[in-house]
C-alpha cells in the first residue's frame, strides 16, 4: 500500500509517497517527480521502505515563491528532511539525471543521513572538456524557453543531450504534453536547469565521507551526453560506472531488472 504525505520545508511543501517495509531507500529525479518511479518503487517495496517525492516546484510540491530557483543543494536539504520525517535513516539513495546531482549534494551536505549513494547518469557538465560550450548551449535552451516556450526548448535540450532518439524515448521523448508537463518543463528550463548542470560535486568530500558513492550508467546510453559525464565523475571517484539496464530512463522500461541492480549495489558497501 502506498501512503501519500506532505512535508513543510523552507520555502516549499514537498509531496512524498511511502510504500513497503524494510531498510529505507529513496528514489528521486529532477525534474521527474514521484510518478516516474512508480514501477521501480513497486519492485523494491517488497524488501524496502521506499520513498519517492515530487521535487520542490514540481507537480504536487508547490513553492512559496514560484520564481525561486531550484538548486541541488536546496533539493538535498529537502531530501534530508524527508529522511528525518520518515525516521528510519540512514538511507540508501538513488538519484537519476538531475536527481543524481541531488544525491551527490546530499552526500556532501548531510553525510550522516546516507549510507549508499547511486548517482545514475549525473549531468556533471562542468567535468567535460567542452564545459564552456555546454554552458552556452544550456543558456540557449533557457533563452529559447523564455522566448518560445517549453516545447521548443525541449527540442533543443533533447538534441543536445542525445535524448531525441527512439531508444531513449520514455518518458517524455516527444517533450511535455499535459498541462502539468508543460508547467513542470517551463519551471525546469527557467529555474532549475542552469543551477543543476553547473553544480560541481566536491569529489574530495565524497571520497572521504562515510557514504559509499557509485555512478550508474545505462547499458544503452553510449550516445548520450550523460555517458560522458558519468565516466568523467566515475573517473574522479576512482571507480568505473555500474551498468544498469536500458538507457537514461531504464528504470521505467526495465523496472524489474533495474531493481535487481539497485539491490546489488546497495548490498555492496566499500
């Protein structure tokens, strides 16, 4: 059974879901909300207490100030508050895409609250050789959203990141469609994308801290920008990426197989 709750955090009210029983495991994305992880959460809830949530400003988690930017640090503080609210930490955490940046910030800012960290395909653009060019492309996507709206911005974003291919196509390959999708996409491009892709994980803190940190990478993600960023971060952490089924959204298309890899990783601490 899934139970839905809300939690007041500085500047926002976060909607979250709890299912299952056992060791605490949080699954998260950015800008993807709890709905994107329903299948994976169901798979893992047989032996874990699984928490998913809508990140601040997305779907069911409204902000006090809708114009406030979302950063990995703010989202990490929200997740730390969720761990405290559920009350069975420390937790294992899985974050994908922008959510991978969230869990990296969480391990840096709140090391006592996390046990194992899986950062799946983190867009650490600042670790790429062409970081300056990537910043310019990101700024162009944001400007496109301001001038022409989220659908045109998504087309540019997807082309630059490699997500405009059929095998990377779920969810959202065609871009935002529903009214909520459009609102979330507009918020992502105008208030979240820049801070997320310019976040620089503190590798020294991550490697010296108490958490075991793993980088995850999809078996079908060779054509993605996150293929390069994942290898760049893994190289700095000193361990190769862990292979997961599928591509960037393999947790949706291959939930059962994906859950098996998650269990294997969180059961193997360095």
